[in-house]
């Protein structure tokens, strides 16, 4: 395996092919896919339009080490649709996007401290591989190999608690910014309480620290204008990945012109990558974004998801099994043993064993979920009625056989 989140016992399935909302493993078993590669495939597996665009681009070459037309077109699209994006720089992954955005925030403000949310995931680099420290003293590494000095400059607060964030800022002069998912997507789906994102915007402005939205999942998923467009809150910097690569490796960081001008070669903050802005990825990303921008696409995807979610919620209520299903747009997640999850701390109280039982039950009946309880189920434009019925019926079947 190339990533630990793909692991499960007794062994993970190995995928042979994908088409639309279905994947087939190397033994020939077919599954309705709700993992969808953890988010990039909003247009579905092997989308014919994306495939054609990519095939056409491969004839022109795959990488140049110089600016290319697809990359410029994608950046123009991003800058013209994402509210915070006055300038945009491509990377190869979401991890690199957040790493560069954090370095930029530090370079711009001249400060070292970075705040993140408990349960927020921003990829696999030192600043964000931290375990919550005790409030104001900074964090300890969550992985061996991360120097404690790297983790010490990262602070953790809870989602949906603007007061906690503000008191941290009141007691610390060395904070460059906060990096946060506007909708949490790496502890399951956790949505902002009314006014929370606005409050975070106000506090960051008042304290002169940068607000960074990590929209690697929510970018071009929550709406054509991403989460920031949906909620009407514009951060200083934004990171993206997943969908903007249309199923190929890509990431980007973007934001206010005066901040982005600090990036090399215009300014003194370094950022680079051999495959950054790769024309194949940019082609696939642009085709995906253009496809989803067609009239009614986001609306019908959301309606399809919400219909499925309400069916599953009804089944959960009827079964008497304790739990909740949280959802926004085309993302949802099932939490057992809790009634509502509003932050990372509460997400940890959900019943993981019951989730593992559901995962197993669904897998053996042809529905592939992300293996971990802290992940999100992703729907795509390619999920059809038959797939939705299968998901709902299999979930109902699981609830019926749960030992109460
Ligand atoms: C997936 C993810 C990342 C990391 O992106 P990679 O392309 O896997 O490096 C960063 N932030 C969030 C919110 C993510 O979900």
C-alpha cells in the first residue's frame, strides 16, 4: 500500500479498474464506490470527457519544465471562480500546497506559530504532523521523525470554537495564521455552526493573522466557488488539491495578491516542483471543473446525495441503532454511538468497532467505503439510481442484523 488509510484486515482489495461509480478488483468483484479516491473523482472513474482531454494532451507531451497552456488555463479558471484567489501557484499534491501556504504565511507575517484544528488534516509534512499540545505551549510530534522543535510552533484549537482560538491569539504574539478546513473532512463530515466561519474571519483580521482555508477536499466540491463561495467567507490564502487534478496529481495555493507576490521569483518565499502545474493533470482538472460548471450539475449531485442521506437517516432512526449521518453537498459520513459531532474531539467518541462491522458488511455485499471511521463518503456525478438503491439497501441490511 502507498498510504496507511487504505489498509484494512485481513487484507485490502486490489483494484483492477473503475468506471463511473463502480470499481472492480483483480478477482473480478464489482463494488459501488463511495471512497472515490478520497475526493478527486467528482466526475466519476474514467470519465469519458476527462479521458478524451487527457488523451489529446498526451499527444502534445507530458511535462516541459516551462509554463504550459493547460496550466495557464486552469489557473485562469481558478482565479476567476474562487473568491479568495487573486493569484494562484500550482503544486503536485495537497501536501505541498499546505506546506507552501504555511511557509508563505510565515514569510509574509514574519511569525512562526501556526494554528490548526484538532482533527484537521493537511497532508504529511512536519508542521502539521502534530498531536494536540496543552493549549498555549504548542504541540508534540504525532509521527516519529518529526523534530519536536518543528511541532512546538504548531497550536491546536477545536473546530466550532472561535473563543478558544481568540484566547490563544490573545496570549501569543508569534502566530502567523490558522490553517483549517472550512468543513472538516478528515474526521468525517463536520459542518460549521452558524456564524463560526464569519467569526474566524473577524478574529484573524483583528489580530493581523492569516486565515488559510484548506479546501483540498471542499474545493470545487461544495459548489462551483468551493466552500468559501458557499458560505460567503473569503480567507487570505486557500489550498486545493484532489478535484483540481481531475483524478491526476495536483495541488495549488492561492490568495491575496500582496501575499502571493511574496512567492519566488517575485518575492523571497521559496516554492517549486518539477511536476508542479503538470499539463496532463491541469488538463484533467480543467475538464472536470468545466464539466461540473455546467448548469444544474452541482444541484443534481447535491440532491441525489441528500435523497440518499435522508433514506439512510430514516433507516437509522427506524433501526434504533444510535448514530447520526452528517452531510453537506455531495459528502456524508456515518457516526455510530453519538447523536451529533461538532468538532474533532467528539468525532473521536464515535464507535469505531461498529463502523468496522459496517465496512465489512458493505464490502462483502459490493459497496466499497473508505476503510476508516474518520473518513468521508464521496458521491460523484456518475452515481446512478441503481447505485444509490444498492447503498441504501445494503445499509438497511446492515442495521437489521446489528446485535442490539
Ligand atoms: C487529502 C488532503 C490533503 C493532502 O493532499 P495530498 O494530495 O494527499 O497530499 C491536505 N488537506 C486536506 C484537507 C486533505 O483532505
